[in-house]
C-alpha cells in the first residue's frame, strides 16, 4: 500500500515514516522544509535501509499536490504538514490560517479528485482548550485559545463536514498530547529552530550547555508540586498510533477522533528530575511567573484509542528523557552539519 506522508521530514512525520517502511508500506514524502531538514529523511533511509520518493513542495500550491497524485498510486494519506508554534501563531495569525487551512483544503480537494478517501490527520490536545477536568476524553467540549489551536479545530470541522457530505471517506483525527523523545538510534529527533518553546527541547539544550537554566512557569498550580502537569508521550509510541489509525481507516469508513497520550500526567519538576537522571547532570532551574494561557493539568483518557485502535504505549518518561538526551548529545546542532 502506498501512503503519502505530508510533513514527513518533520519530528513526528520522520518517526512515523520509519515505522511505515518497517511495516512494508511504500511511502511518498512531501514537505516544503519550512520547519525541517532533508537530512532527517536521509537518516530515515539509513535507519531502515529502505528508499522512498521525496517531493520538496508546498501544499499551498495545489498543482504540486496534483502532480504527486498523478505520478504515484497513492492509496491513503497521513497529513502532518502544518505550522505549529503557538506564540508565533498569535503574532502572525494570517500565515497560520493561510498555511494550515489552505494546505488541508488543497490536499482534500486533490484526494477527492483522485477518489482517495483515507486520511489520518494530526490534530492536537489543544482542541480541548481549557478542559474542565482531567483525564480528558474525546467527547469533551472543543475550543481554541490561540490561532494555531483554531486551525486544528477548523480543520477537524472541515473534515467532519466532508464526511457528512460523502460517507465514503474514512478519517482519523489524532489528538496528540505532548510528544517528546527521539528514535533510539539517536539519529533522528526534534530539531527546533531558535530557542525552543516547549519544555523538553528546552531542558535538552540546558543539559547540553546551550542554555543556562530552565524557567519553570509557576509553582502555584493546583498540582502535587505546584508545577504544570502534562501527558508526555514518546514519539516512537506516537508513531505507532499512526500505523494503528492507518489500519483503521483502511478497513472501515467514518470519522473518529482519538486521544494519543499515555494517560499519565507528570509535573515539570518530575520531568526535570527524570532528565537529570538521563543525562547524569543537574538541570538548573528558576521558578518564574506562570505562562499566560497555560492550563494546570492536561492528560488523556486513552480508553477509546485502546478499544477502537488497539493502541497502547510502552515507553516510560525515563525512556523519553534518555532518548531525547541521546539525540541531543549526538546532534548538538540538530541536523545542521
Ligand atoms: P514539524 O514542524 O516538525 O513537522 C511539520 C512539517 O510540515 C515540517 O517538516 C514542515 O516543514 C512541514 N510543512 C509545514 N507547512 C507545509 C506546507 N505548506 N507544505 C509542505 N510541508 C509543510 O512538527 P511535528 O512536531 O512533527 O508536528 C506534526 C503535526 O502534528 C503538525 O501538524 C502539528 O501541528 C501536529 N502536532 C504536533 C504536536 C507537537 O507537540 N509536536 C502536538 C500536537 C499536534
Ligand atoms: C504546548 C502548546 C500546545 C500544544 C502542546 C503539545 C504552547 C503555549 N502550547 O503546550 O498548543 O498542543 O504543546 O505540543 O506552546 N514549561 C516550563 N518552562 C518552559 C516550557 C514549558 O515550565 O520553558 C512548562 C509549561 O508551563 C507546561 C509544561 O512545561 O506546564 C509543558 O509545556 P510545553 O512543552 O510548552 O507544552 P504545553 O504547555 O502542553
């Protein structure tokens, strides 16, 4: 089966590409490299010993997508491509709406034209806005607190409308919690541009000596040590969720949302401790003010993904930190030579 992987040079896409190749799928990757490097794909080839086609193309350009569908016998699509920085989406919202919405509209229009109706979409736990309680299940009310989150919510709505208009579609909306970690080879991982926004990439750079200390955003949340609680999921486990979702959309029709998390919540200080153990050195930190808009605790009810996809995670927070550190220490400048 040939699967088009959009955004396949990125963090989650590259880890998923490995598992697709290992499972015997043919893949075609499309990415405009706006937030990634082609080197990640060379490393995917190195890890798997398998080759695949790569198109450096922008999904905002519909003709480029059409060309890919003409040249390949695509049967399903996993759609990772999108811009994902929350803060940036607040400063340049039009770019986020333009990129994330137009790419998805173009992709779905071309899929419809070629009668390919199996789609796995990268949504996010951000669509739950400020959840009223935890764990969060898929039936919780949806809302957005920033333009990035709104693009995810809008795309989910678009895809629900699409299915309502044509029941031949089969769509999985995967709501990721907090993906971290890296492939155990240490060859691929997350390669943020500039100063990282998210916790673990930031800690990784503190551990590697590129940043002086971690700013912990508040210790007065109603959590066990006062710092924010999140559901961190190893990117390799998360990649496995895409294989399960692909099997689901290949064998049934409909549109369903699934939480992909572990169901466990860890505080910032617990992550600091696990990372410090993984890298064998102290992670200096200072408590600073809360980050505006942060929720105190966010973790998944994972029962639907378990029951309907047969998805469960195996890797621990310690594994996530060890693999993140292996990637960081082997590649202090990411994919840059
Ligand atoms: P990433 O930035 O590493 O990967 C996204 C890829 O899409 C990049 O390689 C980028 O170059 C590409 N891209 C962006 N716009 C494109 C366009 N118009 N045409 C072609 N390629 C384009 O991000 P990631 O962490 O791998 O995330 C993958 C998806 O999962 C994104 O949609 C993201 O919003 C979503 N998501 C990520 C997280 C997370 O914490 N990493 C959490 C929830 C959801
Ligand atoms: C971020 C995104 C969210 C996305 C999610 C998963 C923001 C505002 N939100 O949220 O849309 O769905 O990732 O990718 O970016 N922390 C610190 N110091 C830091 C960084 C983070 O203390 O330097 C704390 C945060 O306050 C939070 C926890 O660490 O309690 C995790 O933060 P982060 O990695 O940014 O993830 P989310 O807050 O879940």
